[in-house]
C-alpha cells in the first residue's frame, strides 16, 4: 500500500527555498495578540520536491478515471469529453467574470446562457429553460416546485401526490418527498413499462404529477407514453420527465412532444461534463409555456427595448432563486461548446452511437448473463449473473473481479426492482475494440464463476487494498494519518 506523505517525511528534508529577508523582521507578537500565536511549530511532512511530485503522481495513478479506461457506470454516463470544451470554459473572458458585474459588461456570457436555454428547449421540445439548478436531483426539485406553484396559482390546493413508477431513478421519489408531496408508487408490467391499469387506479383529484424516467433505469423506452400522458392530464396532473439521460434520445424524440410538461437535463452526463467527475454539475429544467411564469429568477432573456440581454428580476410569480447567482456557469459553457461543435446532426449521431453501443454490448453479454427485461435498450441495460444459487457468486463478486481485469465495474444493485442487477452504460464514445474487450472479460468471469468461484469471492487480487468493510469505513472513517 502506498505510504502516506507524513510517513515518508524525514526530519530536516526540504523541498523549498526562501530568499533571505530584505526587510526588517517584525516579531510575530507585534502583529498578532499573543493568544493567537502558535507556541510550537506545526508538524508538516518534510520532503524534497522530487519526493512530493512522485508521491502525488503515484497517488493519481491509483485513481481509475474516464481518461484512463472504460467506465461503464450505468445511469452515470461516464463518457470521454473533448478537452477543448474545458479550454473554452477556462478562457479568461468566461472564467474571470464576477457575478456582480453590470449586465452591460457581461453581454457575451448572457447571450451564451440565453442560447444554451434555447438549444436545450429545442432538444427537449419545451418552451422555456432555466439553467439555475446545480444537478439532476436539484433540477427535479425545481421542477416539482414549479408544478406545485402552477397548481396553487389556479387555486388547486388538493394536489399533493406524486406518482412514481418503480423503474424510476431513486432521486424521483426523494425529490417529491422533499417538496412536501406524498409518493404513490405504481408497479411496472412484465416488459418493464408502466402498468396502465395501476396508473388509472392511482390518478385522481389529488394527483400533482407523474414523474417518469424515460428511458427508464432499465434502459427501456416507455412506448405507452402517449396513453400515460393522457391518463395523467385527464386527471388534472402534470407530467415530469427525468431526462437525465438525454444521450439516449437526442435528435430522435422530444419529451415535449411526448406530452411532458417539465423535464430536467443533466449537463454533467450528456453535455460534456462527466457525472461524478468531482466537479460541479448543472441540471437545467425545461417547461411548457404554462409553467414559464414560475421559473426561478433572475431569468436570462433578450430585452427588445433595451436591445441587450438582461437578468430579469421582475418576476412576481417566480418560485424564487434555487441557486446562488445563475447556476454553474462553467458547466454551461462546456455544454454550449459541445452543442455548437456537434450541431444538430452531431447530437443525433451521439444518441445513435450511445444506443448502438449499448445494444451491441447487451447482445454480447446475454450469451453469459441473464437479461431480465428484453431489449432493444436505449443508452444502458441491466443484466444479472447466472445460477447465483449454485455458484455462490454474486453481483458484488463480479464487480470486484472486473477490477482485476482492468475495468471500472458497472453500477450494481440498481435499479432495486432487479435482484443482483448489473447496470451497464457503455456511452457513445467507446469503440468496438473496447466493448469487445469488456465483453471478453465478462465472459471470462462468468466461466470463473462456474469453475473457480473463490477467485471472484476474494477479488480484487491486484489492488493496493482488497475488499473494504464499507459499513465500517462509513461509520468509523479514518481521517487522520495517525491516532
Ligand atoms: C443521474 C441521474 C439523476 C440524478 O442526477 P444528479 O446530478 O446526480 O443529481 C436523476 N435521474 C436519472 C435517471 C439519472 O440518471
């Protein structure tokens, strides 16, 4: 295991050089009250520059990243994103703006935001978009608050129930509950779609909305969406689309055309920021015209009278601010760059490739794994291991063994409706060789499960740490280098 930097420290070793003082030294006590002065020197690691550089470089190499290998994390879209998009977001004209600058001095940034809103609205078939929310789940919360504001503005105070199919992303019921609504869960039918009878029974005068993840977490497109929309709308409810995975449908179908009233996007999935990349994200929300007055303020728009872009605060029916300032601007710049670079046709091709890659990999894997819901799939799919009872090998063991084969494991044990789920999203940026290599590793692991199950149960074998006690790690994290 890699030693900690404190353990590598040798007293008196130095990695810095300070020039001698060329001004009179002022005793610390003259600058600070005595009680604030440190009486003993701080214990810091003492190393040379070379040691420090090697230490951190080695640490970084222990990290598995989308820049180092295939990262098929279902529901997370860990695809490769062009570095030029980062460069553009880093241009000083964008990165050094101050959020309190006067509107006249940030016209370019406001135009970029207004155009991003426009493009996203076009992609999703919506009338207006806000860029404020910081992530997908935050977009969901914003969307449900918009829906509640819409109902109450019409004097409709009874609507406090949100219907959520069991194939929805876990954030959907969590969001509805955070917004103060009650959750009504409807089951899926045998094909993984919404059970329409159960939905008809669930809707009523108290229905605020249906939240639907489409494509679902099984990677399946809900092809009864027109009927679903009709059932919910007839009951007076609105339709919310969890559109986190727009790379499944972009350029082919639009939530707005399917009957959805509200949709959120994950810019940090489809639009050039990796999900879970450690940095900020953005979860813009698109709405139909009836919900536009309630959008978070300020609203970015072009003012015909002033002949410039403005941050409109004069929005009496707005649900208010949901994020400091205007959202995560850098992420928006990357998304805008990405959309401009690809253009409409390119975005459509990205979806086509995401879906093609997923179906290709699904086909390869079904030779060795079960497919609980038949495809074709969209951007991702779910498989399960075979003969778990006989082999004693579980999904966790397969995931750990994949690490030995040099792959980041897929998402596991999600969605909850599938026992032993392995949820795989290859993304549009992987080539056939990578998909074949991953499928070969999964095939080899399936064989090992039958012939040498302990190889899997004890995996990973080649990592600095083996299996961690995840509960203990969460309950008693070791945050200091020594007691
Ligand atoms: C990723 C995802 C979310 C949540 O997005 P965050 O940015 O992680 O909050 C919601 N729904 C679906 C379907 C997702 O894939």
